[in-house]
C-alpha cells in the first residue's frame, strides 16, 4: 500500500466514524507513524508503506475512531509555535488559550508605558504565576517570551506537574520555572506588607509543598495567568466524547455551574499581586456574567475583556490597585 492510498483510506474511516477534522487527524496520525512532515507526505504519495507502519497506522485509526484524541495518540500538541508533550493527565492546549499570552504580554507593555518606563521586553525581574499549569504551556511560553522572568507554576495534580516539568526541560526553561503542588496559590502565603519594597527573590529549587517565599516583602507577583477549570458538570453530557471520556476531570470541571473557582482565585490574586500587578484569566464560553462582577471592588481597576476569533468573551484582564 502506498502513502496516498493509506491516507485516503484513513480519511474515509475517520469520516465514517464522525471524527471532527477527520482529514487533519488522519494526516497527523500517518505523519506520526512515518516520522515525516506534511511536505514529505504530499511530495511522496507513491512511497510504499512498510507493513509494520501500515499496522501501526491502522491501530491508531481504530483508536481515534473509538474516541481517543489525536493528541493522546501522538503524544504532542503545538501551542504558540512550540511543541508540547500531552498525556491523559493534562488538558490538551487549545488555540484560544494563546489569547492569554497575547493579552498578558500586551498588558505588561502598556503598564510600563503608562508609568513612563521602557517596556520590559525581556521580563527582567518579573515574578509570574501560572495557576493550574497542566501541560505547562502558559508557563513555558511566558518563560520563552520573557527570558528575564521567574515563574511559579501550580497545579493540584502531581501527574500534570510531571508533564509540565518535562515540557519546561524540553524547551530549556526549567531553571526559571518552579513547580508547586497546591490548590490555586495556596503554596504562596498572602502578602503581609503590600507596600514594602520587594526584596531579592529566593529562586532555589522548591519541593511540591514548600513555599519559595521567604519574607513578606518578597511576596509580590507582577502577573498571574490562569486557564482554570471552567466547564460545569451539568454540561458533561454535551461535551464531545474526546473531551468527556479522555481529558482529566480535574482540569475540566470548575463545579456544577463551571465558574465556582473564580471567586477564590480572584481573592487569592488580590492578596499576591503587587500594586499594578496583572491578573489574566481565561473564561468559559458563558462565564463572563458570573465572573465580571467579582472585579467590581476597589482592589481592581482597568478591567477589560478580549474576545476570541469566534467572538466569544475569552480573556478577562484586570490590574491590582495601589
């Protein structure tokens, strides 16, 4: 069997199984088996598929037709132009989550310009937290974009943190990301003296439950980003089977309605951000009405919402008042 025939049969099989984006899925699985890129695939349609490769491809097609996500079968997903390891222990990075990175970088630049300071394009001295890091896609991307920043990545799942650590190592930023096993920001004590001058930060390695904060004056974060669980459990029957049956419940469900975690997260962010610090959150498709009022307090200013490419309110950003 040649490559062209194998691909056509794979596409047909996935189409009949009503797999979303069946052509792309078949391509990705065949590329994974062959260890080739898309350019090679279409430049060599008459290349013969070795019997072991044909068998592997057939097995992967059967698993995809049965509902397993393509990313779990290939073990990877692209985000912000970077390749991330993905396992069933972490949420598969979505394209819309890239808006979090865009908004965070834009808001950091605007904050410096408004203060008549040059933008910190390298992130020198910035302290950042990624809450619910999962695969580490946000923490790693921000570490790549802001090579002068120190980042703390938290998650309640030890298995997820293991994946995130491997992704940080893969992209050469592991030395600047500290992984903490905790709920939200529980491993970082609340600020005791918010108006003090931040002291030098202790960036020695930390264990899962050990706080890296050594004094009240060092507990000042410049930026907190989070893509928290925001799907309501009542919505579970409506989810695609790929999501419902194969992605981790801890990363999916934020409560019965889906927005229950936001109140605690926003309260903790207010306690950890320094004056002028930024909070950037991903929103569920219908969570804005429940989340936006949580910022109607003196602690927050410059609240803004960014829509995704589908016009859905996707990112909410706010600034901590002085």
